[in-house]
C-alpha cells in the first residue's frame, strides 16, 4: 500500500499581487497496489486531537451510514 502526503494550506492574504499561505494540516491518501484510494486521513491544526478519515463508497449494499 502506498501513501501520498498532501500539505493543507490556508490563504492568509494578498499584498502587491502576491498570495500568502500558512500550513494548517496534512492529508494522507492511502492507495492499494492497483492505485485505488482505500482511505484518506487528515491531521488539521484546528482539531489536533481529532482523527479524521474518509473512505470511498462501497459497491455492495452494506449497512453503512454516511
């Protein structure tokens, strides 16, 4: 399983045509051997003690609530 790491940034302003960004977290995209996304987890500065994760929709009709 491979993982891609994406930096999360928030726009803090603009001055003289330049945009300023602050890092606010990281997203981890987990994939299987075929490159399909298996899950995405997020660590965010606003929620330091909260575990956030997203999973792709399942193909079968399991009892899953969204």
